[in-house]
C-alpha cells in the first residue's frame, strides 16, 4: 500500500509544452507512470523519485502556479513563444495557456515565476526545459 505522501507525490495530470516560431518545441507528458519528454526530434522517458516529485510540488507552491491566470496573451504578436500547462496533483490543479506573455510579465526572460517554473520542470526531467 502506498503512503499518503507517496500517493500525493504523483501527478494526476501533467502536460507542459513550449515553443514557437524559430525556436525549439519542448513537451513533457505524464503517461503510464512516467514522464515522456520530447524536444523537437528527440524523445526520452524519465521516472522521477518521490523526493523529486515532492521538490517539484514544493516549487509549484512557492511560485504560486495554482493561482496562474487561465490565459496570458498579448494579442498583438502572431509569431513568438506559445506555451501550455495542464497540471494536477489530485488536490490542486491549473490549466493555462500563453502566447508571448507569461506569469510575471511580457518578457519571457524577465518573468521570474515563469522562469522558476521552467527550471523546476527541467530539474524534474533532468535536462534543460524551454
């Protein structure tokens, strides 16, 4: 029998993608107990430990991902960076999308909550993400 902590550490939903005109496309999805990672033409599978999941969920709480808006869209730029997130840990969930706008601002590199999110995903999948 799984402990409550171990059961809560696994996601019930996990899909994140980012990419756009002239930049690589990255995607991570939770499938059959593993994270399937794609970056353009390469594909890998990762199985994070319970401790890695706990660190990831703590990072999500710290950056406030559960309160992110449903849509971040500047409405002016047709090309650029698009991203999508559908995440749930069984107790909390968030589903949002962005086009050239991010939690924390319009400039992707200066949007600290979004950069912290990308770093947390990268740590979980053990490679740079986004």
